[in-house]
C-alpha cells in the first residue's frame, strides 16, 4: 500500500468511530439490532483502519471492504429498515467505507489490476 492511501485509512477510522457512537447521537439506540451492529462494526472498522494506517497492511483494506458490503446489506438482513435514521446511517457509512476501501485497494499495484 502506498502513502497516498493514508487519507482513505484515516477517513475509514473516522467513519468507524462515527458508526460506533451514532446510535446515541442520532437517536436509534432503542433499536437493539441496529445499535449492536453499529457498535460492533464501527469499532471493528476503526481498529482495522488504525492498524492499517500504522502498519501498512493490505488485509485491513479487505476487511474494510467486506465490512462496507456488510453495512450495505445489514438493514435488510437484521430487519431494521423501518427506523429510517438507523438504516440511512448504516447504508451511507457502508457506501462510503466500500468506496474508500476500493479506492485504497486500487492504489496497490497488484490489486489495482483487479479493479481496472
């Protein structure tokens, strides 16, 4: 991974922290599946992004990519499409994390061949 991917890693870190605390800040903490998903995946994203930025590990980007895809499907799988704030937050963060991870992976010379 190159130094140019660092901003994606720190953006992923910030998105992970946001996701982890968003149930209480946005007001959907009473929805247990949405809150558990946000807290667990958010902390996982933040930790993966932190270690990825610190150790330059491409495996962290793949974890972020997978987590982003999970976030895009989680409202449907866990059944919290009804509370619009929870679903909208999860889908938005998922789309951003997926795009950031794909962007960072594309910068890697070997992996970039897969994306274009």
